[in-house]
C-alpha cells in the first residue's frame, strides 16, 4: 500500500471511529503493529493489509 492510500485509510478509520484495538482484534495482530503501520514505521503482510482495508470499508 502506498503512503497516500495508507493516509486515506487512517483518516477513514478515524472518521468512522474505529479503534486500533478493534481493528487489531479483527486482523489478528497487535495494536502497536497497527500504529506503526499507520505511521509508516512498519509494514504488514499483504493479507493483513487486505483485512485492514476490508474492515474499514465495511464499517
């Protein structure tokens, strides 16, 4: 996922009031991984990125 799309999803998540904890539970990872990913400090596996995007889009 490129940086622009990452930022777009971060804004969508915040607008929809989806917590990092809620998202981490759905994806099956730690809240800190979500935070590091959203701030561009860490990557996630493509299947986790897909689940991240799916959850935000469906809410």
